[in-house]
C-alpha cells in the first residue's frame, strides 16, 4: 500500500503540472501508466485518471475566486461581468460536452494509447511553433480583459476544445491558442481556458461517478484523495507560473518540448 501511495503522489504531481501547461495532462498520465502502473483494477484506474483532476480544479477556483464569485460583490458592474463570464464559460462547454457525452467510450477505445498520444504531441507541437512564428508573432490582440470576450468568441473557443478529446492534444493548449487566433491576449486566453476547465472536468468526473458509482475499497478511495490533494497543491504553483510566463513569453518552448517527448515515446515503445 505504501508503494501505491508513493506512485499516487507522482501521479498527482504530474497532473498538477501538466493540466495547466499546453503539453497534455492526459497524455502524460497515459505514459506514466506505462512506466509506473498503479496496482489497481482497470475500472478504478479509469475513474482515478478523471477524478484526480478535481484537485486541480479546486486550485483554479482558489486562485481566481475573486474573478469567479459574484456573491457579495457590491459593484453591480463587476457582478454583471462575473455573471457574463460564467455564461460564456457554459456556452464554450457545449461543443466538447456534447461530443464527450456521445462518444466518451468510443474515444477511450480508439485513442487512449501511447501511439496516439505521441503523434498528437508531435503534430500539435509543430502547430504551436508554426502559429507562434508566422501568425501570432507581434500580433495586436483586440481582447485585453475578460469583459471584451464575446459570446461568439466563447463558442469558437469551445469548438477548439473539442480537439482535446484526442489524448496528447492538451485542453489548455488548444483553447489558449484557439483564443489567441481569435485575437485574445495571452493572459486572458489562459484565464478563460482555466475557467473553462471547471465545468468540463467536474462534468467529466460526474460522468465517471455515474458510470462506476462508489463501488471501490477504502484503500482505493484513500489513493484518490491523496492524488487530488497533491494535484491541488502542485496546481496552485503551476497556475501561478503559467500566468506569469504568458505575460512575457510565447508558446514555442512548449512546442519543442512536445515534439521531443513525442519522439522519445515513439522510440521507447518501438524498442520495448
């Protein structure tokens, strides 16, 4: 049990870091499963891989509580902006939410493997670099604060999020770059991507809860709690890092990382 707790801590660290960087948390967790598998049932592991994200989500709520909580806000203008932001978040959830509900099992069966992850890492890594070099470089962004983001922007960003249904793509990466293509500044794109993760991941966790229920042992539940707590603590640091990073840098470094990791994964499994 002690060894499994240590493994769970590693999973929580990986989830907390990669959930918010545009390098695919699901992809990294799939690869981690190959290298450091948990000694648990297949059903529990599938549940664990989704529910561990709730710890990361709590970090978003904590980090941006003032921008997301309309209760007790005295300024009518500020309260209106917060409520409008939530409407935009929910609108942006529709495309991926519908596809996820309809094809969740299909995507798991066909794309949940290291080869797909590696290809997605490389393909989107190249795309990140090309976009930064030839489209986003020195661009003037029209959206510099959340209130300037339109409902049309929200639904299009939600469409970009659908790309993340393929493991290895990165939900944060697809939504941030999608928003930037629309003219949203890096900090606001990152913020909105983080906000968007709240209903998306909570919804995904509820789907898994309905699917599997709570038919797990006390030890398995304990592992889940450990993973969530670690993911929360690491996510707090990762969110602070990425928000500072995007104010001064572009995403090319993450593109190079994705390509290197994807090639390493292909080589690893070719020689295995």
